[in-house]
């Protein structure tokens, strides 16, 4: 790979590029990483640089585009935080009682399913296996896995619907509720 710019040109622009990266990232380590990524990109894409044009401007454009790409990635992935730096209330929070109840009801329904249904649901839904992987593990055709999964989901949906209907039943008027208590 032949470069169309010299090492001297690159070395001349590095201090300004470092300041520019620092102004973008507002973090010294991140700025150094950004400059390094920019130099790497410049060397890989050197054939796109046109000799005689403003090399500094070309490097700043590379740096800015890399920075914007990183920002877009961070938006979609979220911010990484060391576990020791994270606030404890953000790591674990008490679940509201209704969520705990629903989870327990779902587990009860899951336990009442036939073993075949529990196994196929565990492999595909919980472990995230593909149909083909589950079929190999269960030593059955892929179509069988799909039909078992469909039936298991239907049964689970029926069972949870019964629980939901039970929870939403009215208790009657206040007098009958008082008599129960």
C-alpha cells in the first residue's frame, strides 16, 4: 500500500488533531484513541487523499466522521459503566409485588406444562437456540420442534389467560368482601 502523504505531514498535523479530538470527546483517553483510529483510517484509506489538497482538513474530516460513528454506536448500545462505579440502586431494584406475582404465576404455569413442552420452550425461548440446534439436541426433525413449540406456547398462553381472568374477577360488593374477611 503506498501512501499519498508523507510521515512528516502526518506528524505535523497530530498535535492539532489531538486538540480537535479532545474538544470532541472531552476525555483525554478517548481523544487519544480517536486520534489513533483516525491515523489508522488515514493509512488504510490513503488512496482517497488527493495530493495537493489540504491534508489537515482531510484528517479533521476523518476524525469527525469516526467520532460521529462512535456516538451513533453508543446511542444504540447504551453507555458502558464499570460495575464497581454503578450506583447500587441501578444494579438491583426491588420488584413491585404485582411483577413478582406475575412471575410466580408464569413459573407455576410453566411447571404444569408437560415435560416435552417445558423442554422445547427452555431450549428455544430461554436458551435462545435456533430450531435446527434444538432439533439436533432433541434428535427430532425441525418440523417437530416447531409444532411442539407452537403447542407449548398455546398451552402456556391459555394457562396464563386463566390466571389473568382469575386476578381480574370482581370480588362483589363491599358487604360480601367484608363477610369473606
